[in-house]
């Protein structure tokens, strides 16, 4: 009887993880996102000795242009973290946009993100559900978007959001992942090289 109760308790206790495993959250070891090339698993690097290197480990960049951005970089937009970014990647209605210049994107990006450089974002608005009109764009049918760039010191995604809003895109449909690639990499989350 005691053994049966113990086994039942184990079944309802949730997943059992090996000590030392590195997960996204306690009950989320990884997440699957759809990409142009099929599903990709987002997980964290399992090496607990892993460290950032190269460009991503730099703490100081000349300001301007690489000035620390405010957390609420664009009024009316939504701020998101890593878990919300993973949710956005798994939501078929949300478009996740890497708003960095192509050379940054080619060096590695978040799986499932489309590259639309911030300087070209208004050329992409029709794909996001907007219709050109005399004043700019009618975005009544616009899709939710999540934008990111290199990190808290990067102004590319805030600029993309400002350009979108100026063209008529609803600010409340724009989410900004302010941690960007630097924080994504710092947390050891999956990065892919575009083909």
C-alpha cells in the first residue's frame, strides 16, 4: 500500500530532472518553434561552465551610437522577456522580427525570426496586414509583432517600432524584446545561423 501511494505521488509530482540539467524554467526543459526549415528546439546550453565570448562579452561600446536604451524605449509598445519571446515564436499569429542589419542577422539569430532590417521595416508592413492609404497605412488588420535587436544598448528594434508607428501601425501590437541577442546568448538559449 505504501509503495503504491509512493508511485502515485511520483506520477503527480511532475517531471523528474537530472541534477545539473539546465532548463528554460523548472517545468520547461525546451521549446519547439517552427521555422522556414522545419521545427527547431530552443533549449539552454547544458555546459554550466559555458561563458560568453567575443562581441557578446563586451561591456562597453562607444556612445553614441551604442547608448543604453530606456526599458520602455517606445511608448505604447509591450515589453517582453525570454519566456514571452518563446511564446511569441510558438504563436502562429505573431511575427517575430530580427530588426538588425543583415550582417548581424547572418552571424546568428533566434530560431523562427524573420530578418527585416529596421531601415526596411515600413516596406514590410503590407506583409504584416497593413494596406497603403493616402496617409500612410491602414493597419486595422495588422498582426502582432515581436521585435528584437542586439541588446539593451541597441537602438535598431526601437527605431523599427518608431518607424512602424509613424506609418500607422498600432503600438499595442508591437512587443519589444529589449534583452535582444546579448541576453538571449547570455542565458545560453539556442542561436541558429541562417542559411
